[in-house]
C-alpha cells in the first residue's frame, strides 16, 4: 500500500495521477507517463487511461513489489516519458464456465491477472450443452438442475453464479476497468436447458443430460413461441444485472438448425437484445443472418477467408478477431502439454504472437476490427492453476496485439520482455507454462 495524500508540494518524490491536460493523441484509453528525479506523473483523459498508466508503472517497478507483505521504502524507476494508447478499443479474454464451472474467487483472480496487461473486456461463456451457470428467476431449474450435480464435462464441473455472485464479479472487474460480457449460447449448445425443461423441445421430451465434448446436436424449437418467451426472459433478467453495453447470443455450431430456421431465430432474438438496452454480439456464424450493422461478430475460424464475415464488415458490422489457431488458449502448446485440446492445432507463444488482426481475414481490414479476444474453453480445466497454465504466457501475446501498433510488432523484443515477467509471476504464484521459446529470467 502507498500513502495517498492531498495534492501539495512535498520535499519527497511522489506519484501524481492527473485527469486532463494530457497529450491529444492518447484518446480515451491512453496515458502519458513522465518520470523525473522529482517524481512520477501519469496524465490521462479518463480513469481508464490512468489505470492503464499505473499498470505500466507497475511493470517499471522491481518485481519484488508483487511479493506479499514485502516491506521496502525505496524503489528506483527509469526516467523518461511514455506516450501510449491502444491500437484497438476492445482487448478481451473469454472464460468458459459452462463446460466446467469456475468460482467467483477463480474469476476475480483471473481478472487481476488480465488487468495487468490492459485487457478491458472479460467475456463469460455462461451456458452450453453441459451446463447452465447463471441464475434466471423465471426459469429456476436452469441452475439447480442444469447447473447442478453431475453437470460439466465428465460430470465433474457443477456450480453456477447467483445473481449476487454475478453482480460481485461485475463490480470487481469494473474497479479494474474491465467490462463483463455475458454469453447465452443459442439456438445450439442448449442441451443443458432442454434436458431441464422438456417444453423447450419440439416434441416435449427432455433429452438426457450431456457430459461429453460433442457439439452441434442441440437446437431450440425455432417455430414455438415458448422458445422466444424463454429467450426474452433470459435476456431481460441478464440485461438488468449487466451494466456493460454487450450481450453475447452465441450462434455458433448450430448444425441441428436449418439455415432458414437459423435466420428466423436470429431475426427474432437480436431485436430482443436491443429491446433491453444492449448491443448484441455473436460468433461469426451470426453474419449468415445478415444482422443489423450494430451487431458485433466474433471470428473464431482457422482460415483466412470468410465470405459472410467480409460482407458484414463491408456493410459496417464491427469484428472481434479470435482465430482459433492463434488465440484459443485451451489449445495445447505442444503434443506433450498435460491440458488442453488440439483440434485447432498446437499453439506455442510465437504462434499466438505471430499474426496481424488486420490482415488475418480477406476483406476484414483495420477499420472493421473492434479488437481481439483470447478465449479459454474449459473442457480440460478444473482449477485456477489450470487457467493460469493455459493462459500464461500466451495471453500477454494477444494483449500486445490488441494494444500495440503493427509497426512495433517484433518477436525478439517481445520474447525478451515476456521473459522478464517470470520473477513477477513467480511472486504472484502464477502457474505459467515455461515455454522453451522464451528466455525466462
């Protein structure tokens, strides 16, 4: 803890955090940091910019500041000026709570780590075939049964967030300038809901719960008005406890839904998101329904072409880049990685760093991109250590792609700077993967 004092002249070096009177270039999320013999000054136009500046200052300080209860009265900081602002407004991470539930403590611990690298959105995947993880009062069995004992991959990931839990996570993240984005995946990936409420099935018969990793077999009943009452109830209740601007409607791998039914569903559901004051986002399949231009599409494919995504970008839809073979943190590092999957390929640190969001997909250029996001799916995860092991050191690579200019992209520089994070992570007890590609201190 550092003492916080009123602004006045002191004979000692001090840290001053100032709103306004900053460099014009820094915008709403950037900052200017000046270090002289007299002290440190961080200027920004917003509190978010000041927070970003303090994270840079934190990295300039010795790693020992991360040690619990470490007492020291003097630190030396390199002198100079930094004028810094992000390439993209959106720099996100995603955590899957559906395949294996992660507690409030795990989520907030992840938030603390994300905030150090100027991540400003956390997307929570709250529902899927294997579990429903958010309380919905109008459909109470969704959590007690759909999120209860025996749910999750292999039946070992039960649990759910109460509305109070969710609000606590939202507030904790907001204090670190991270906005929570909730996702309700639909019309596919809905078996947890359909096995809990038989009336959500076209034949009125509940399918058995699923604890495997298969995808693409479930679908809500597109031509039943009860479906849209259910969806509206969920959206209404979730929007009411989500202060952030986005609500993610999923939309991926809806293989059990015909193309016509998929369009029908999205044409009914996207207006419901707007009705309750939120901006809809969805996985890139959503562009096949020609959504309104304020809908954000999240690209998760492994290729470099996607006609419907490019067409949406041309119409004015913004795109979040999450190519699975570059950003999916649940992919194995190499063939011997103890956790993770490999359907999108093996992703070492150089793979996570070695791409440009603005040139990844033909027809989706810099101006169409809202930002980048690093998803972490939980089929093989169980603990916070598992989360940390798969996210670090690849998450900082994605964070740098989102923040820094393409002209500053340099693997040799990055791997050296990444290696210097090791003492900090050890003191924070982060269970990171010691990639052989990085010269760890």
